[in-house]
C-alpha cells in the first residue's frame, strides 16, 4: 500500500481544513518546500498536494507548487481547482506526476474520460462523499451522484487511481468510512486511495488488512506528529505484521 504524505496549501502556507472549511484552517508553521523534501528523505514514493486557493480560482500558490514539483525529489499528485483541459495539461507539462479531478468529472465526464485516455496513469478521480452523495465545488455543493454510481459512470476509464474521502470521517471517526471504502475497492478495477482516515499507525494497519486498498493520503497526522512518516511507510509494506513483545 502506498502512503501519500500530503501537503494542503492556503495563502502560501501548509494548512489543515476541518471538514474542508476554508475559514477554519489550522496553520502549520513550516516551509512547504522543505517539508516536501522531508517526505522524500523519509522514503516516500509519492506525495500529494492540494492547492485550496486554486479551488477558488486563485493562482497565488502557482510558483510555490511549481517549486515543490521541481525540488521535492519525488513525483507529486496535484489537486485543487482543475476545471479545464488547459489547466490540466499545463500542469502535466510543468511536471506534475498526476492531476486530481473531481468537480470537472461531475460536470464534464466526457472530457475527463478523454483526458484519462490521453494521459495514461496521470489522471486521478476524486470522490468526496457526504451522507451518501458526492460533493463538488470544494465540498460546497452536493451532486446527484452516489459514490458507487459516480465511480460506475467511469467504469472503463483508465484512471491512475481514485481518491475516496468520507467527509463524515472528520466527525464520526474512521470506522464508519472503512466499510464504504472497502466496498468501493472491491467493486472497481482502479486503484483506490483512502483519504481522511489515517490518524494512527493502527489506521494504516486496518486499511492494509482490507486487502483491496492501494494507498492512503496522510496529512494532518504527520503535521501534528501523531504519525511518523518513516514508521507509516514501514507499516504499509507488504507482509508487515505486528509482533507482540514478551518480557
């Protein structure tokens, strides 16, 4: 299982947004580029970046994101405000390893299918779920899709992965989200990446035991130090099992 250490950006700073609320950002006083280099140094294969300002149409973080892509030392999976072909292809040309689309997939599925076919292994579908329905526009609007229906609409699309976020997990904890993610992972051929679930090494263990989950985004837990990245990467390795200690 691949661990994607995650940086979320707002106004040039690393942040965490409880339930996606942009007015309640927790600010982490670290250098985003240096943090990205730390992820690579710890052994991460990939990292994930979400540009929250881009969700609102701002290009304020453009140069910062470009520096992360060029200096991190590992490929970057980039999300945030990708609503057009031009912007997706611009960032692929600038070196983003993958582009994450959500709202665009709900509004223009034919374009997203075309882009996924053209840029093989570089387009990732974001499925953000609240009370059974897929949310769009940065979690501000509810679509008519259920998670399963949304994913099934792209059944033959060659996505590099599908990021599944149960927004309620921020309130109710990870347990309620595990069943949903397991069901989706078993019913689709695309690699499923869990988001918003990992708060401890135990959460990584539980995701790995599901067997069908390909990866997990880990952000806030790294910044508040409830998880050490090197330990998380080790825990996610195939065949890794906890062994009881005996005195």
